[in-house]
C-alpha cells in the first residue's frame, strides 16, 4: 500500500531536517579544516548520533507496541538503566561493552515483564502502573550504577560519568548502529500486519492467527538489543523513544508500516539536532547530549502522562 500524501510530506520534511542537521554538524567549527580531517574527526560522531537516535526511536516504538502503552520508552522503563549497569560491569571486567549493555537491557526488560506479570497477563493493560514499575526499576538501576561508579578508578571516573549521562564526543561504531537500525526498521516493516493486529489486543490478534507470544518475544529482544547497542555507543540517552513516536502519531501517522521507517529517520534527525545544540549552547565547552534530550523530553513525558490520566 502506497503511503498517504501526509506521510510522504512528513517523510520529506524529516529527511530535509536530517540533511540540514548533518550538514550543520559537519560544518560547525570546520573553518580551516580540509575534508579529510572533517571526515576523520566529525563524520564518526555524526554517524553515531544518527544511528543511536534511530535505534532508540525504534526501541521505544517496539516497547510501546509490546506493552500497548504510549508512555513506554527504554529510558523510562529502565532498560537503558540496565544497559548502563551491564556496560559498567563489562568495562570493569574487560568484557565487550556492547554485549554487557545488551545483556543488561535484556535483564531489565525481563525483570519489568516479571514485575508487571499480573498487569500484562493479556498484554492489554495500558495504565500508568507499568510506567511506575519501570520508573522504580530505572531508579534501582541508577542506584546500582552509582555504587559501581563509587569503586571506579579516578582516572576513569570522569569519562564514565559523561558516558552514563549520554556523551557523543568519543562515540564510534556509527555505521554499525545505522545498519542495525535499518535491520530493525525492516523487521518492523515485515511484521507490520501482525503488529497492527497486536495493537487491537492480544486476544484479537490470536483469533486472527497471529503468533502473539513469539511476536512479543521478538519485539522485546529487538528492543533490548537496540537499546544495548545504543547505550554502548553513546551512553544512556533518554526520551528519544518517547518523543519521536508520539510526535509522529500527533502528526496523524498511525500505521505500523509507516511508523517504523519514519521513527528511524525522526530519531536520527532529533539526536543529531540535540548533539548540535549540546555543542553550541556553551561553546567551546560541550554539554552531555543526554542532558539536552532530558530537557526536551521530560516536559513532553509529563504532558502525555497528564493526557493519559484525563
């Protein structure tokens, strides 16, 4: 099915915003540098911002489908916190950072589902109770991360703190993140009919012949893997998975087929813009991009929560 004119217009606007943000990020402070230096110094950071933003937006969309809750987000529900704890443990033990972060995110996601098992017996509970459980889980992961920081050597402490709050200054692996985001968006696109039916309710989806249990597990594993890879690349950056799908729905995009690839483009554009702001606000100093996203996402989260309660 061809996208509607509204979806095509929105896609063109997001692509234009992403292109402008990429160009501005590459050109900022590049006076006197040749293209070789720009590509060597700036391109990896910009690519990492785009890839991480796309992964977080897709992870948020997958969690919202899984829990049927528009407030679901890797940061809010504690999966980013679990990934941070797993990443810190990997750094302390010498294990692969991305593997530790992915396992931490998966552990936090499984713990969330276990704690909310009664509410998720049919995966049809969309009450704020799930968000409250996730918030307590995020607080628990934050406490564990703080304890791990207390025993981190002084020479690594500053870098670990900046990494935990979200930092793209030393981010690498942008190509891997972009490729993973493409695969994730392709998976959501391939499963769009099943996802649309799951949003109608688990019983309805089962009656229509969809493998509900398998789809839930695939969504959870994909969201946790994406969160783990994003956290391993740039630390815990919050609210991207909440802001982007919500903004697209407010613009009239409802089909999962359209939400998947538009979320990837929107997440990339949003985080590249946030990173650009983080570099401009107090230049020549840089702000952690996670703090900038929190300033943008927290008010929206409160507004959506109040709207859901009404």
